[in-house]
C-alpha cells in the first residue's frame, strides 16, 4: 500500500513518475527512454534492421533474424542480446548501438540488465516511439550555462536527458566549458557579517512593549506581508498523556521559555516566494550565481533555487495561496533573501516557538474548541474543504487568540530543528525550564515540520503534533542527484516567517540560514 503522503502525487500531479519500490527498475520511466533514444531508430515499422522490431512488446520479445529466441530472455540478461550486445567492444561487428554511435554508459547497461534480471516486465499497451538521443555537450551544456528560467523546449531537452540517464562526460566539469570562476564575495559567513551590520542598524525595538504589528512589502517585488508581535513567556511544550490521539514523540510535557518575536500573520505565499524561486540570473546547481562581481550587494549574492522542472503549485492556485514543496534549505534561503532587502533578521521558527505561538496561551489539543475547528482550520474532514481538493487561500478561516491564521492545517510548516523522537524526554529529565531550545540539524533527514495540512485529518493538525521530514517527499524529483531546493511530493508543505526581537551574532545567523543542508553536502 502506498503511504498516504506519497499517494497524493498520483492524484494531483499529471505525468508524475510511477511510485516504485527501491531498486525496482521501472520500464516506463527508466528503460523505455533508453530504448527510444538508442534502439528504435533502427528497429521500428519501416526500418527493421536485422529483421528485428522492438516498438511493441510482442515484436521485441519475438526477436529478429539473428537471435530469434534470445533477444530478450526474462530473468537472464547474459542470454539476452538486447543487453549483452551493448557490452561488446566498440570495434566488434555486433556491438549495439553500432560503433558510429556513442556506446551506452555502464549505468544505462546496468539498468537494462537489472530490468531483464527482474523479469523484463513490459506493461501491456506500451508502445515505443523514436526520440532524440541527447548529447550533454551538444544539447544540454548550453542550457545549464544559461540557467533558468527555462523555455518549454529547454525543459523538454533536460527532461529527456534525465530520463535517458543524465549522461555526464567522464571527468567533465563546468569550468572545462569556459565558465568563469566566481569572483569577489560569496554566500558565506563574511556575507552574513556584512548583512548583520545593516540589520543591527535598523533594529530599533529593544523590548516587547516597543514591538508593534506591521505590514511591509518586499522591496524587489512589492509583495506584501504582515508580522504579529508574540510576547515571550513560558509554556508546557508537548501534549499530556490523556490527550486523545496523542503520539509518543509529543511527550513528556516539559516547561519551555521563549523570547519575544514577530511571526508571520499568514503562511508565506506564492506572491512572496515565486520571485525568489524563479529568476533570470544564471545559477550553478547549488543556486549560487554563475558570476558574482566584487561590488555586488548581498541580495545579488545569496543562493536561490534553480528553476523547477514542473509547475510547483500543481494547479491548486497561486495568487494569495501558500507556497509549497520547498526544502527546508530553500525556506531558509528565502528568509536570508528577504532579510537582505528589508534590513530585518527573518528566519524559520524553532519548534518551541512554533508550538508556543500556535497554542497562544491555550492548553488543549487545538487553540480553539474542538467542535469549532472547522471555523479555524483547513483540513481533510472539513466540510468546506473536501478530501484532496487542495490548499486554501491564506486567511480564509478565523485566527488563533494571538491573531495568527492557518496555524492548524492548510499547509504544514517548516521549523528550524532536527527531529528526534525522544528529545522531549532528554529535556525534561532535569525538571528545569528549558530556555529557547533549538536542536541544530546535523543530518539532512529528518527535520521538523508542524501544523498539519489540508490533506490531514483533524487529529493531525493538533498543536502538539510533530512531523519528521522524509526523503520520499522528493521521490518525483527527476534530477540526479535530487534537488536541494524542491520536495516535489510534499504538496502540503510550506512555511511562515519569524523575526526575533534580539538579533543574534553573525555565526548563529549563518547557521540558521544555512542549516538546511548537512555540512558535507
């Protein structure tokens, strides 16, 4: 059975890759693109070299003149000409593809071999059609050098190249193609030090009494956002053992103290996020600009996402809707990008800050009465939000007692922390109040998300409910290796902003903006 969080992609994303068990070779997404690019040109209706056609399952298994019974032998790749002929020396008369063409890579050969070993499953009705065989240096390199946003034609070329195995020439690096090395400043601690000087100069509030709710706009785009002051204080973090539907990782309850901060009144929207996600600046795969000038301002230096391979709202709406499917790293870098423009230190909330703000002084499962949840939350069983209909525009429901909207449901929200199922037990052992807890991440998975979403039942949008990120949140991502920017299968995952009253030192700011990737990534 496909887990619930994975099955959503099959329902909402047209053309999504088939869900498959680990190590199971899928014919349609892995073998078919290779055959179509390399083999069909010589073995189709109208051109059946060697008396062999392979555009249909029946003909492919039927074989040709030379190996009528041994072209594809399910379970026996070494007896299957479709495989072993690709492994012959390039000067052998029987090598496939012919020596005038580039040979298959070892990875491509291994894909075909594993497919045959696993039974050579070819779904009924799947017909092969000839497609262009993509050459990296001829067809793809210029697109990567140019960077996003990509045209539909560019996207199609990259898609085919990835499906065909993302063949990258042995030993090749982008510098071999004449791409200039970045000069001047970089997206590093030195940049954060420079940004902090600006932020400290603009942060005039010294106490909670001076903190006011405010509306601001992003200078680069004009998109508006609102921030609500949250008073510091103590609370019991986690859920009591008596709470219905409670999970083990929600306890034991323990006292936590947080400092004052502002929090986004609403979740970050596409209006705010999309201009950060899609830019005209040519970028390296890590999101850094291909060219950085010595006098560039921080906003021009901060790494931003490479262009997405699909429409990331998945048709659920853009104007006024929450942004979704970004990695924690992408959410962190958006906060840095916004900080560079506004002169305020924005970041993701810690897990403790998030729950404190969600509860807003309440102690029950929700910040409202359970029987009134439909008025406050967008979730699966809400009669106003039928199952699988998608997220709602921000602020369509009532706010919690502190004026924050959609803390329960709509989209799940990233927090800064590493997830540990038992870290509450570690904290509560001393019996002392824990001050401003933050579990600094050391591994890419799992990280903490909170709040539940439009896709979850009511018990999963409780104030204390914790979520651990998983690698399969980006299972659909076609990139090899997987993108550091997109969780293409997390159509229920977003984030909201926090701005702490106290500006931390530059080293801590750097950690909070860049902890979305492990140190060795």
